[in-house]
């Protein structure tokens, strides 16, 4: 068993932290993009409330009902609504 020096540990840890930060940033950007997609249809407060209801339906396994909810609330096309529901 070899002992790792502090420089070797930092040489692995710093790039790993950088990659993790990049992934977290990318996920945040996807969320912002998806939120903006809904904000074209309604205001921010209703968008957050609709997102919560869609999440509840998805947890219950009712994804198709969530798509219908989004279509009914926003008048969004079927493909866009299905894509948005899957991303939530």
C-alpha cells in the first residue's frame, strides 16, 4: 500500500471538483431553460405552481395526466408538453 502525498491528492481532487461544478452548472442551466419555456405561456408564480402539480402527478406515475394538465393550462403543443413534463 503506497502513501499518497498531499499534492497527488490535490491533483485528483481539484479536477474532480471542477467537473462536479460543471455538471451542477449544466443541470441548473437546463432547469432555467425549461422554466423559460413555460414562462412564455404564463407568469412565474403560475409556472412554479404548475411545476409542483406536474411533479406530484409524475411521482404517482400519472405522466400522461401531467401532459394533459400542461396542455390544458398552457395550450402547449403535445410534443412540447410531453418533453417539458419529462424534463421536470
